[in-house]
């Protein structure tokens, strides 16, 4: 392990340079053109042959040790969030890495560089896949639905998209380490459905003849209030979170808004909980439309699956931390977080773990978030992941094979999972107003 750590430390400056470049060039999902190109260039200079994602950002590469064994994937995410109030936000787009993905990518650079050091690959068996994945953050839903209509993507999030394209074919185990304020691993996190809600009213002069209009913005406000009115019906154990925003509420102040647009998630700890809560939310939203006399279009897209970190992989992360970075305290518990990640998609079909590395401070997705200790967030993160890889693929991959043998997937294969995910798609107007004054609602 000391050799692996020394190999990562040798490329400390390369790691730091990657972290700063990506921090200074934030891009949101499926728009990470500079970030993807930068990462690809670094990998190529290190001697890697890459498979670039066709028509979108991201890539992967596979190292074959030449010795039999499973394939382990280490991933990092390319995209940023949007937080215009952050001092480092792009002034035109509001994009900023207030999510720490810049540190993830820097750590992946360190791992890639270390694995190219002479003799290092001799410590492993099987195959190692390194992957730079786009679009983990589920935002700009309207833009991504446009990409879907154009046939450029099939899924809103990058890991499901890569899964559907076969870019993870052959992978037996996957992990990645996310930036945080401490080194830790938990039981997992909730999943979600992504929603785009369009209230469709009738425009009229706001002062001269408002009675001729049907105010879509008021309907949207009623919809938000209706969601708030049902929150106490959500079970605490289901960890339901619903958090709509208004992205469009009218074109000009002296006209009754004929269109209002909301975006939201419905998050939950299981697919059953998500679907049950989503039906309640749709009922509330449709009721608001009926109260104003507008129509409503609801577009439901699968977002993330709930993340279930494999127990054996959680122990692996703890053991690797003790081995590779003993100077850092590493804690573990079985709690389920109320955030979401598309690593959950992979956890449905293979053993995964999604630990955290320290070195960040401030509010996640907030205006004060930053990497204040790149040594911890990037270099120590790379060491931790090399330690996990070493424990998995050394000694004839005994530990990796044990984890694979004991894993019980939620779905038998990627095809089965994606077919289920596709069944969650729903769209169209939800109210049919008849000439007899009746309304038929489709939830």
C-alpha cells in the first residue's frame, strides 16, 4: 500500500491542477464540454486509450492486468450545479462546483496516474475501469427533455445513460468517493422522480378584463400550497421530500399568465414510497388546476434509484481507510441520507459503495461551499480509492469475488432495471374538460 500511496503523491501537483481547472470551468450536466475535454487530454497524456461517449460528454477506459479476475469501476462526475450567488459562479450561467465534483475528477486523475507507474499494475488482477460520467446533478429538466426528444439521450442522468449505452457492460463492482466535510460511509440515500409541471390557463388583460382569463400562476401557487397541505401524510420512514420551484410564471405584468411552469422532485427511500407519494402529489397538483379552471400537463421522468450501499463494500471502505489513510478519522453508520445520487441506479444491479472524503467546507449546493483542503479532498481521496481497489483485486481477487457472490441484486440485469425505470415515465395533459361541465382527471 505504501507504493500505491507514493505513486499518488508523486502526482500531487497534477491532481491539484485538475481540481483548480475544473473549479474554474464549471459546467452543468450534458454541457461539460471543457471539463470532459480537459480530463480526456490528461488521460491521453498518461497513455490511456479512451472510449468517448458518443454525442455527449464523458468517457471511460479499461486497464487489463492480464490476470483473471472481476472488473472494478471507479467513477467521477463531471458536472456542476447552479448557484448564481456563489462568488465563483460563472457570471453567465450561474454554474459552480458547489457540489465537489471538481475534487472527484482530480482524485480520478491521481488514480489514473498512479496506476501507470511501473510495477503498480502488477499488484492487481482482473480489470480496472476508470470512468468520467456526465450529468449526475438532476437539474435543467426542460433542457434534458429537449435532448431526449432530439434522440441525443434516453435518460436524464449520466449513469443510467451510460448503462443503457453499454458503457458499463462487464463491470462487476463499482465505487466512487464524493467530497464532504469528513471521511465517512453511510447506508445510502433516497431516490427520486423528476417532475416538470405546466399549468395551462387563458391570457387576458390583467386590468381591463381579468375575468376573461384563467390564471396559470395562481393555479401553480395553489398547487404548491396543496403539496404543503399533504406533507403530514408522508411517513417518516419513507423519507419523502418534495421541493418544487417555479421556473416560469408569466410573460408580462399586465396580462393574466396563461402558462406557469414548475420543476420538482419527489424523493423517497424506496421505489414503492416514491410512487405512492408521487400519486398524492399529482392529485394535489391536479386539484389546484381544477380549482382555477386551468389544465395541467405533468411530465414525470425517473431520476435516481435509491442508493443502497452494499454492507460488504461499506466494510471494504472502512478497511481501506485504515490501511491507506490512517491519519484521517473515518466513520461509518447505516443511516439513509435524504439527498440523492445516480450511483443508486448501479446499486440496483451490482455491489457499490459511495463513501465521502473530507476537505470541503460550507453548505452543500450553497453559496459558501468550497474545497478548503485539497490534500484531503483529492490526494487522500485518491489514496483511499487505490486502497479499496487493492483490497478488491489483490490476492487473486478473493475479497471482490466474495462480495460478488454474496450480493443480492434488486434487478437481475441492467436490461431489467432499465425496463422498470422506463415504466415510470408519464406525460400529457391530466384534465379533460367536457362540454357538459364535467372534468375527467388522470393522475
